[in-house]
């Protein structure tokens, strides 16, 4: 009798949190926590674009839980290459009012594959990353 091979889960990759992903992680949202646990179990990087901090940090008590999340993830700076890619994505998709989403998408494109982006509004990020099949956008 032939022995059946067990399929091993994908190892590595990247989980990208946008502002809503960070906010929901800070609020211990069960769906986001499940993504974070899965990422940890497969040794995936969990990242946030530095531009996301402008969306989530407000200088108040609410920031305590946000800083807890940020201390556990990698913060990716907005480099010239990422900024240029974001601009090109905006031009290609004609989403001129989605600059922060474009930077998040460009950040995702610079990360190890496969990539999952967590967001509460997947429409713009889905359009911005539509040419890269190794990036999945998930609503949380």
C-alpha cells in the first residue's frame, strides 16, 4: 500500500497589516488574531508600512494597544523605490486618491511571497495589487 504524503503548510511569506489591520489587532479582533497566529505558525513576516503609523497613532491612551501591536511587527520604511512603485500603481489604476493604499500595496510587493494584506476595505488594495497573483487581499 502506497504511503500518502501529508501536505505541509506553506512556510514563510508575509502578512501585511494596513491601518484597519493594526487597529483590529490592537482590539484583539478574533479574525485578525487568527491571521496573526497562522503567520506565526508558518514563520511568516508580519509587517506594517511606516506610512500606516500616520493612520493609527493619535497620541492618546488608545495608542497603548496600538504600540503593543507595533512592537511585535516589522515596520517597513517608505523608501524611494517603494514610493516610485506606489506612484506607478496610482498611475496604472487611476486611483489618484488612494496614496496610502498604494504605498501599502508597494510595500507588500517588496516583501517575501506569498503575501496577504489585511484590510477592512479590500477594493482599492485589490485593484492596486491585481497584477501580482502572489498577493492576496483579505477583508477583516
